[in-house]
């Protein structure tokens, strides 16, 4: 596994690049970092896949840019990273906010997408109330840091029974959230509040797609995943039992099995 940095779009991007073969680009959610994909990085590199997992602008080892970071900016950073790595077309996957960034990437760069993984995410634009909540939270995170917020929502990120049964997972998620740069997380929240509606985009996706959701996810319920599945012609829907918002960490074997089947289908195509 190779941890590296690249100077792109005026910032320094930290990323993992591991394995050899057809490329898979994984996009983390908020307020996490690329380490959320740890159970996938090694597993898929060992299966002959080149896995690239960056820290998004404002998170982890990537430059923090205060203010507002639109989803388009995140997507263009990803495209610049692919250019840096000499990668043209990829299977791209994201979870939660990462899934929305993937949708934006599909809007901007459809010719660079071989397949799409959308995990625990939703395509609708923000409501007016939702915009207010995100903006208020941005102010709070800059003022207080992320500890209080993390303690409030951890049992929604990871199912309560998994907090007890999987203490290492709970600790990993808590560390990522505690360590998220407040200005970076706030900039993403402000940008996400203004995101477009991606439902019509999903109606037109013509590449293979996998939609995954944790059965117990309160943020992006199964009904949201079912709606995306209906919209994307020929897509596959997998509901992960015993998981909430982070099934790739809570139930990595089941998540990886679903992704493995999907990649086998996509990557055998010319």
C-alpha cells in the first residue's frame, strides 16, 4: 500500500494507491477520511484491483481550504488526481457525501466512469430547512470542534449494537470524526447545502451501478436506496443487514462480497 501526496488544483492531496489492475476510486464521506476504506483497500488490492482512496479537500492529509467547498470542487479534485495518476476511466464509488460527490463526478465527467458504487447516500437537493441545519452546523463545528457533534451522532453512524460489539470499529470512526479539521468540515457542509438535485442524472446513468445501504441507516434509509435503484436502469441493490450508515466498516465481509461481484461484472467488459 502506497501513501502519497500530489499537488493538484492549488492544494496538496493525500491519497492511498494500492494494488495493480483495473482502477477503483473510493470517495469517503463526512466527516471522515480515506482510512474509512481500510477494509476495502487491502482486500481488493489482493484481488487484482488498483484501489485509489484520496483524502478530500479539507480532510485528513489534504489541504484545508476555509469557506465553502462545492461538490463540483471535490469532483474536479478527483479528476485532477486521476490525471496525475494517468488513469482515464475508473469504477468510482462513494459513501454518504462521497456518494453525492460521485454523482457530481458523473455529471461532469461521464466519459471517465466505467461503473458506479453509491453507498448510504441520496440524490435529492437539500431542503430549505436542511440548508439551514447544515449552515448552523458549520458555524458550530468551527466554534466548538467536532467532539460534541461526534458524541451526539456516533450511534447513527455506527449502529448502537455495533458500538458495543465492534469496539475497534467504533474507535476508528470516533478517531476520524474527532480528528476532522473543523474549517474543512464546515466548508463541505456549506457546499453540500447548495448541491443540485441528482435524480434526473441517475435516470440517465448508462454504466453498471451498485447501490448499497445498511438496513439500520437513519441518515439515508433503505427507501432512498430503493429509489436510486429504480432510477438507474439495470442497477443492483444490496441491503446490508446489521449495519447503519457505515456498512463497509460495520459489515466489511458482506460489503466486500457485494462489491467483488459487481467489479467482476464491470471489469470483464471491454
